[in-house]
C-alpha cells in the first residue's frame, strides 16, 4: 500500500467495511513523508484516522514540523508516546536496514521479519508502485545455441553475438518481453 496513492487508501478502507481504520505512523514519517507535505484532499492520507507514535524527549525541528502536519489531519488522531526501550525501532530504520541488506531481527519479531521479506514490504519504490515493478532476470550462457535448446528452455529468447564470441540469451517466463 502506498500512503501517497488515494486509490490504495480507498482499497484499504474497502477491506474493512463498516470499521474504523487507523494508519499507524511515527512522527518522523509525518514530518518527512511526501504524502503529508501534499495539500490535503478528499481520499488523501490526511483524511485517514491516525495513531501517531512520538519518541519520549523528541523535541526536534522534525517534531515541530510534524505538529503542524498533525493539525492538518482531518481524520481522528490518537497520539501515543513510545516506551524508552522501543525508541530505537522505527519503520524508517527497518526500511533503511532492508535497503542496505542488513539483518532486522534485532528490531522486530522473527515472524514479522519473515512476513516483511516474503511480501516484499518496506521497499522504497515510486509513488505509484503498481505502475513500475522491478523484476529479476537471469541469463544463461550457451556455448553453441541451436533451435532445440531454445525451444527446450520454454523462454522467449533473444540471441546476440559478441564479435566472433559466444552467444547470450535472457531466460525468462514465456510471454515476457525479450530484452536485447
């Protein structure tokens, strides 16, 4: 779900018909996320109910900025303060560690970690995530390509030569575009 995308927010609300849905964020997200910097509009993140976590002793400029944004939220707002032993954990820190391929098991429960990895959550992606998707491709080295090996792989293949050298072909799923 992308909090900057009103259709995503609408879909989230439709999953829980007749229920009060709350977005849970930290003051760092409220102060820094582009979706909160945009002007409030019908169906925007500002129209959603929120539970906002504040770190004890957070009296930074970001906290002041988040105060102004919080006042612009038209949905219900519940503000809570994190206990001291949880202050080092944040979605931003989890996201940064995932970006750097670092272990996050010291930040969250292992079952939650597995769920995050399995569902590709906390990835930094464009605002409209469904439009652009990264996809892994694999290449297979073929010393002497022939039609039989191409048909056997079941993949659409583009063959390309290097000057008097071996052939390379992308190996993907049937029906995927050929990359040359």
